[in-house]
């Protein structure tokens, strides 16, 4: 994930983005079970993230449910790396993944 995060920040800067301005930072999570997604959503709300989008139904049994959360933050590589590593671990506790 750290490599992907570096690419995102590099592209952001290349196209004129300013790292000093707060903006919505989104994170995507996938779950098999609705109950797991909803519990994880509550956890994310408790640490300051709001739900941007959630898909609680699926067309096939192989599809995953989707939760997208966001919080206004300054884009910072160290902070994003910490968040993504922490969120991977936390999502696993709720049987989800990034």
C-alpha cells in the first residue's frame, strides 16, 4: 500500500494539488456480510469518518459489499500510510478488506 500511496500523492502534486489544504480523503472497504460492514461503519464513525457511500446488496453471491468513508484531512504520506496500515488490520477484525 505504501507504494500506491506514494503514487497517489505524486499524481496529486503533478496536477497542481496542494498538500496544505484540507480535503475529503476517502477509504474503500469490502465485506461479505452486511452485519460486518455495519459494525465496521460504526467503528469508523467513532474515529471521525463519515460514510460517503455504502452498497448493502449484491447481484451475485461472489460480489462484495462496499463501504466508502471519508474525513477532511491534509494529504500527507506518513498519515495516509499509517491510516491504510491501521485500516487493513481493523478491517480484518470485521472480516473485511481494503
